[in-house]
C-alpha cells in the first residue's frame, strides 16, 4: 500500500518513526498474539519502557517472529523464517506552499510510504494513524 503524507518539515522524522511503530504494532497484532501489555497506551514509541521492550522481544522470539529494522528506514517482519510484512524506506519530497504567510509553514515535506503485509485485507486505516501535528494532512498523488 502506498500513501503520501504531508507534514511540517521540522517534525517529519518523529512522524515517520511513529507511523512505523503503529504499522509494526498493527502487523504483530494481526498474527493473533495478545501483545497489548507490551505497547504503551498512547502509541508513542518513546513511551515504551525497557521492560516492555524486553518482554516483547522474548515473546516474539518464542513465537518465531523476527522484526528487522535496517536502520535506513526499512522494516521487515518474518514469521517462521517467511517474510510476512515489509515497510520500505520512505521517500521524502520537499515542497513549497506560497500561499502560507508564516515562513515556517511555507516549506513542507511529502512523505511517500510504501508497505505491505500478508494481512493487507486488514491494513492500517488512515483513521487508525494518530497524528499529533495539527499541520499534517493526507494528500493523494494528484496534489503533488
């Protein structure tokens, strides 16, 4: 699934990290395991405690699930050594909105994300993505 999300240029890294976290959580929950106690209530990756991370890693290992972060923006999730989901490295496009008066809002970034999973019939819906920045909006490719 491909999406384009337009965000303020100052917050784009934080937003990508949060979107990846929510997508990863969504995929792991779709495997049928009860993982709710391992994730923070606010869906903020920075809110995860060390204990939650350690327990989650142990549970994933016991269920033969491997989450690989390539440290370059991509994530692959394996179940029994078979890939079940992939979040590809996002592409960033800088844009200018000349109608904005505030110079901080004139420049914004389109984040082009591409992800898939074997659970694509139950994909993460736009409404499930919690967006903390009031300047964010989802835009289709025709407006780019």
